[in-house]
C-alpha cells in the first residue's frame, strides 16, 4: 500500500467537507423553494376554485332563467 502524506488527507477531508456543505445548502434552498411553490399553487388553486364557483352560479342562474322558456316549449310540443 502506498504511503499517503498528510496533505492528501487534508485535501480529501476538505473536499468531503465542501461536498457536505454544498449538499446541506442545496437541500435548505430546495426546501425553501418548494415551500414557496406550494404556497403559490395553493393561491392559484383558491383563485381557480373561486372562478369555478362563479361559473357554477352563472350556469345555475342561466338555467333558472331559461326554465320558463323550456316549460313553454314543452307545452307547445305537447299540444302538437
């Protein structure tokens, strides 16, 4: 086995330490970004849900408003 001098060990440990630091820094940043992304998706979902409710209300109002016309058409069709 080849003898490894102290400089090699120090360099290896420094590289390993830098890799750990980079890993934990990236992990923290990704968690932060993921939290922001989830919050943004939640806000957009709430907006979409509000729009769907508005659309449901409009369709219901249209259906209720059309009911007399539909009833009249059914009465005319029944006479023929």
